C-alpha cells in the first residue's frame, strides 16, 4: 500500500487525490486529504461568490471524490504548524503533496494604503464567504457612498457585483447572516472598477463582465474616451479581430455600456457601476478622522509594447472604501523551500526541489506550484502532472515502512481532526441555522461554531453570533 497525504482540499488537492486512486498502474494507493480548516473544498467554498451557485455546485463533484473509500478527509489539521511539521508529516506518509494555494494578496505599494477603509479584495471575499479566519472582522458600509475596486480580474468583478447587489438577490445565498445584514444596509451607491491598462488587456471573463450589466437597479457604464485609448477598441470590430475571443467579446460588452442607449437594465438605477481604464493608483487620500476618502490616479497611455506609461496627468476619485484586487502571492510553508521572486515552491514536474535536487517524497500542485494563474479547471492537468511524477516514484517510496495509521499520530500530537462525518455534521448545522433564519443553508462563520458542529455540540451563543449584524 502506498499512503499519500495531500495537504489542501481545494480543487487542486481533490483532483490530485482523484488521479492517484483512479489510476491502475500502482494498486493500493490510499490518500488522506488534510486541510487546516474543518470544512473541505478550499476556494470553491470560501472564494467563489455566494451568488454564483453554478460554480459553487462544483462542490458536488469534489464531494464524490472525497467520499471514495480510498480517500479520507481530515480537517482541522495544520501542516507545517507547531503540532505537525513537514518533516513529521513525511515520517507518517510515503509521500506528501502540498496544494496550499496562494493565500496572500499583493499590495499596491502606494502611500495611504494602510488607512482605515482600505482592504484587500481577498479579505472582503473571505468575510462575505464566511471564512473563520476573518470572523472577527467588521466591514461597516453604512457611511460609504462610493467605493473603488482596483483591478480588472474576476475577483474585482465579484466584489464590485456584491457591493452593488441588493438584499433580495443576496438573501437566497449561503452568505453568513452578519455579512448579509451589512451588505443589505449598505449606503454604497457608486462603485468604480479601475484598471491601469486598457480593456483589451483585462483579465475578467465575458460572462462575469456581462453580469454587471444585468443587476436589478444598477447602471453599468464605461467612459468612451478611455475605451478609445485602447488601439484595438479604437480600430473597431475589424481591429479587434486579432485579439483572443474573450477580449473581443469584452470589448463588445463595453462598447454597449459606452453608448447612451446601451445594454442596461430597464427602470431607474439606484446604484452605478463604472469601469475605468488607463488609470494607475498613486495615493490613497485621507479624509476627516484619517479614513480613506478617495484615490489619486495617474492617467496612463499605451506604450506600444503591451504596457503603459505615465502621462503626468492626475485624477482624484471619491471613495470611502478601497478594495485592492491586484493579484495573489504564495506564502512560505515552514520546512519547505520557497522562491520569493515567484512566490512558489521550486519544483520539477511537481517534485519539490531542494538545492536543485528532487526531495524524495515531497510534491506540489496548484497555485503554490505554478503561481496564481488559470481557472478551476486548470488544476486538473496540473494535478495530473504531479500525480504522474509521484506514481513514477512509487516503487522507491513504498519500500519505506510507516509507523502505523497517521490518524493515531495526529491525535497523539494533540490535534483534533475533523473526519468526513464531522463535515456532514457541519453541513447539517448550517442547514438548521438557515431554517432558523428563514433562509436556505447559511454558513457558520467562526471557528468555535464550526468545531462545535463537527463534534455534535452546541457552541454557546454560536447561533446568536451568526445571526447578529457586524458592528
């Protein structure tokens, strides 16, 4: 038997486990999928927007994999932590595959970024998605009239859309009750999504972009003068023919939003979303009380080589809330090598490299392997490559005798692993919470509540904390 630990239960981890047990060349593979959180599915649970039910339904296919009798889910287990070092993990398993993602967001690197009212989109997404690490965070939007989202990817589109949605569209989701209360009572009326380059270089997909123009009571706008700075846009449909299909479709959508009678929802607009281009943030402006009051941008222009250059012209945009969505970075895991320039673990076809040589039994997959690129489906070939490397090494790996069931060692180390029945108990508790609030299943947003549910206990005050609005 080849016993493997996969660290991380998001798509890359689950796809790696699935590939390992589905192949026939190496019989008897058993996989423990470890996760720091007591709940599985990674960013599918804690990163996909609550109103994107079709994408969130991917949890169903991930569930099927984790319910395979050859795979065991062990949540609430932190690899690399004080109770389970990477060296100890390798003693308990023939091989370890790290699928730990890219947990940190990039900074804009501008003055004023530390002001109250400036947050990462990553943190905002985690908050409204019920991630227990941010349960004590409070986003007070009551005094926010205008928000700026810096970035032009799907995460930027997500947070823009969530700020513009009303309670009728948010209540049917699994969003935690405190986040629902804050967003439903939000005073935000204008959201600007700003990119330093042009529309043909934006990273968002057309489906997500187009959705901004269909929100009830929301007007989606684009500045025709800014769009015209993009050579591909200015040249019209024929000039855009050389662009990738997604970029061509994005330009078509934006062209409609720039027209006076463009593709916008009928009826009065209570909120406004404006897409801005060729603006580079240079400073967060402080208002009364030292909070963010706006963002200063420098106008940029195409440099003819795919980049942009500053023009020395500046514009201030009002914003009491600034969300940066300018990318992610991998985080070093204690005990593993790390390339700070790429923010990834050095590897060769998924094999971890230490001083340029493959480290026996250690592998990586997902964003920590390749960087934060691609969509959910990109993790399949990435996981397959890593699993293939591991299986090629299986003969040598399996010769090492293991001390016994790793679960016993984890418990002996003081860990309290949440097994699959514990996760099912969390699901049941979230369904009960939803019913008590007159909603569908609602996420339990805090560690105490999740662990209590997993162990079949009632956390003192957990339901009250989940139902109370954030201060």
